[in-house]
């Protein structure tokens, strides 16, 4: 089994086919989308392929260390994660092909008008073990 992270992006990925922003959806469309996500996760729980998932709030802060005895620095010159990542799901599957299959299915969550979004999801494998350093 291998773990994969499925990332849902607010922006930064290619535009989906059904490219109506969620803040323009009706309450019914949002409910249908969220139910699809819950049903998808429940099905993967039954097969043992679901690990965890979370939607992320739009609020957030970029933070970095700024030296001993100094307050951490917040924000910065780069795009903030809160502007890019809408949520994530971790799956544990037998193969890369199965991870692709599930990501494709998740991409079909309904959006505006009840039509599939066909959104791009970022599929990333977990690093199984640290790389070997030979120097």
C-alpha cells in the first residue's frame, strides 16, 4: 500500500471545465458538492483506502523562524497557502494507477448547475523513506 495526497486548489492549477467559483454557487450546489465528498470518503473507508481529509478555511498565516529570541515573521512576498489550497485527502492504495483512478473520480464532484467540475487535483505520493545520502 502507498499513501497519496490529493490536493484541491483554489487557484494555481489549470482552470476546471466547470469554472464557476464556489462563492457563486447556490446553497444547494454547495450542499451537493459537500455530500459528494462525504460519500466518496465513506466509500473509501469501506475499502480501507481512506486515511483522512479536510477542507481548509480561507484564513491562515505564513510563518517562519526569524532567529533566537525574535518573534516569528508572518506573511511574506510569496503566494500564501491559504490562497492556493482548498482542501486535501489522503488515500492509501495498492498502486499509482488506483490513485489516478480515485483522483479522476474525485475530480467529477458536482459544481455549478450540478455538473461535474472536472477540476484538476494535484496527486502527490508520500515519501516512503528518507533518501539515502551517499556523501
